[in-house]
């Protein structure tokens, strides 16, 4: 029996899915909206822990919050669990109106990338079925400057994922 894949490989698969799809989904969302002034640049940084300092936004956080093992006596050769994972996008802009729309567009793009998606690792030993349970938006934070030409605002958007996690133990 090999080692459990656990949290690390689950986070790696979800982050890889975001990296592989986010530029296209953001471009699709921007094309479909009637306000092309709102920028939707791909993320510049990725983190797997919640306390990182974001120096270059947009940034994506993929945080493994916990795992509930669904034990059954008949499931001796695999692990059946539900992972609680949060994906957060941190975005910035100079105008609050544009920032709010940018956060909404990141939410739409990440939903398209992650909701009802099946992910499998390279050897087929781990399969994830990702479902978005909820979405939350933070308040707008003024990072610098009180005058319009100096202002920089930041907002976060988070998706709470419920991930069916099945590992083959053979």
C-alpha cells in the first residue's frame, strides 16, 4: 500500500485546474460583459496558506480547511472523504466601481473553472469531484492614497468548496 494522497495532492490538483483554466475563463467573462474597461488579468501569485502578504495582485489562495472521512466497514480498499477547501481571489483596482466588478468577474471565472468538475491525479489513485457550496465577498479596503489619482483599493472573493475525495489504496 502506498502513502495517502491527502490534503497536499487535493490542493495541488485544484490549483493546477485554476492555473490551466483561469486565463481563458477570465477572458470569456470579460468578452461577455458590456464594460470592457474592467481589467481581468490572470493571477500573478498563488498561495496555499492564509497569511501570505500579497504584493502582486491578483492572487489566488487555495486553503485546505479540513477533511471528513466517511468511514464504512465495506470500504476497506479506499478512502471516501469530503474535503472543505476555500479558494480566494485577491484583486485590486484604482476605482471602487471597477474593483467590485473585477471581483464579480473573478467569481464567475472561478465558478466556471471549479464548479462540478472532476479532477484525477496522474496515476488515477485519487479522484476529486469539486462543488462550490457558497461565495463570499469582503469589504473594500483602501490600501493607499486618499485622492483619486493615488488611490488603490483591494477586495477579496472566496469560494467555499465541498470536494468528494476518493483514494484507491491499492
